[in-house]
């Protein structure tokens, strides 16, 4: 059976949002620290959605909107616009970019309340701020730079009186925000008085480190006998990922002779799939007990469309999208040969000790799991791996695919 989807476009639209790992950064520092200049390179490098509250306010002003009109005077005096106005313009921009790979905030958060607003906005997107990069520039240097910029920027707030007020606002209301991020452990300081290129390189290095810290989700598909289990296990070891193999978790339940284990044994012996009511809570428990891991590699799950929807939700909850899907392909005849051989060795599993069970498992994959792979093809993209070579040959190809996730741009 092949599954058809009426609205493939919907899945395509979701592809970037579900397949990539978000990177969220805030550039912090006094007016004139170089936040705008540095943002441009960072946005390009990591394909981020740039949000400068200052730019957004200037846009509202230019359009003569109600928000812009309300903010006009305060901007002209160098004061901080109210948090109510800021939250509205932010929400609008974030909502307009649902598939962003991440956000770069420039000039936000500028008050303690805005720090909480940012938390709320990130939580709503099931993500968080990875780091706040603090560009350190002394007041006299900011003043000098802004006066210089005022000669050509055309910004009405780049004149000395207003600049002094902006710097005072920064000192009184914005600087204390640093403590909030210090406590969260996401503040990183950069000497903003260095030349532009040096600052840019330092910022990029910080962003790259953050990026590689984000957990990844890898799913390995393949028919029984394709080698998906041994490959996934070896990949988990190689890349330090949590190996989530439902078969193995079920075996642990059986070994411990739990209530779940006894039910599973009966199903295994008849070669049937274990129902979702049993499998899903085990996966959920596993994800919950794996805080701070580099990522997960799934084998044997999702096996059905229902499981795929549940897994997508669980992964989203853990801010760990499915970033790579591999399908190990082996011709049917070879699969049957491999499974038959295995059934005569010590590695024989209770579910493959007879032709009827082997056939049933192959058919289950065909009927229930192939539609999942087709859905994943639309949503995340599936990398097909030729599984007919030696273990080492297949592993080399799989490992190349997984390692690309840890390079900058590999998940974008
Ligand atoms: P900027 O371009 O970031 O220097 O911002 C220019 C002006 O816009 C500031 O002096 C403030 O009046 C206003 N503004 C920009 N961002 C914020 C913010 N997050 N909170 C309050 N006011 C802001």
C-alpha cells in the first residue's frame, strides 16, 4: 500500500520549520556598539531572521502607523519606547516568519520586562535564546562613534543631546538586563572596540559553538534485515547521540519481567507489532530522562503514521527537530537471505524464528512504515543509503550524512 497525501504543499511548507534547528541570538550593547554592522554578517552566515526593534520602529514611523505615531516623541528624545509597543511590533514580525531558522535580535531586550517578553515569545515557538552577545564599548567611544555616524546617517536621534540621553537610558535601564542573562548562563562578552573583522570573527565563533550545541534528531529507516539497527547503534556511538531503539527498550521490559514486558513477549511470539500505547510512553520517558544530550538517533520508530505524528510532537516539545532521515535500502531477496541466516544463529530474535514471522515483519514494514517514509520525504527529505555493501562501507556513507549536521549550515 502506498499512502497519498492531498496536501503535499502543506508538508513542504513545514519542511524548514520542522527539519532545522533554530539558533536564536540577541546582540547587546550600547548605541554605537556596532550591533547593526555585525548583524548583517551573522544573519547571512546562519540564515537568520533579523529583528531590529529600532528598524521596526523607524518603519512604523515612516508608514505613519498608530504604533509609529505613539513612539515618535520618545524616539526623538532618546528615551525608550514602552514595552507594550515593543511587544506588538515583535509579535507581528515573528508571526510573519513562521519558518525562520532562528532569530537575531538587535536592540532587544532593552529592559528587564523585555527580557521576560523574549522568554515568552521563545517558549511559544518551543525554543529558547541560545546566547546574548554583549558588545562592550566604553561610553566615550559610543559617543564618538554616534556623533560621527550622525554626520551621514540621517537619523534625527544621532545628535549629541539625544545621544547622551540614549546612553543614559542604556546605562539606567538596559545594562541591568545583563545580569538576567548572566544568571541564565547565556551571556557572552565581546570587546567591541576591536576592528570590525575581529569582532565579526569572534561573534561567528560564538554562534557556531552555540549552533553545534543544539540537539539533533536522526531517524534511521530500513526493512528488517537492512542493517538499520547495527548502523544506528554505531552512529549513536560515533556521534555521542542517544540511541532510541524501541525494540531494545521492549527487551529491557521483558528482561525485567514487568507487566509491559509480559504483554510484549506474547506479541513478539506471534510476530505482531507492539501497540502504540506501550511504545509511546517508553519513548516519552526516554526523551524526558535525556536532558542536555547532543541529540537522538531513532531506530524502529516511528513505525506507523500515528507514531510519526506523536514523535514529531515529542521532539518539538524537547526543541529537538528531526534533522536527518536515512533509509537503508537492500533488495528484498537479500533481506530474506539475511533474515533467514540470522534466524539460524545466536542473534535470532523471538520475532524472526520462522518464515511466517519474517514475512509478517517485512509486510508490516511495507504496509505501515513505507507511508511514514513517504511522509518524511515530503516533510524532512529522506537520504537513501545503499545498504548492500559491507557494514563499514554502509557506515562510512551514513556517518558522512550525520556529520554534516554538525557543520555550520548543515542543518539550514
Ligand atoms: P536603535 O536603532 O536600536 O538604536 O533604536 C533607536 C530608538 O528606538 C531607541 O533610542 C529607542 O527610542 C527605540 N527603541 C528601539 N528598540 C527599543 C526597545 N527594545 N525598547 C524600547 N525602545 C526601543
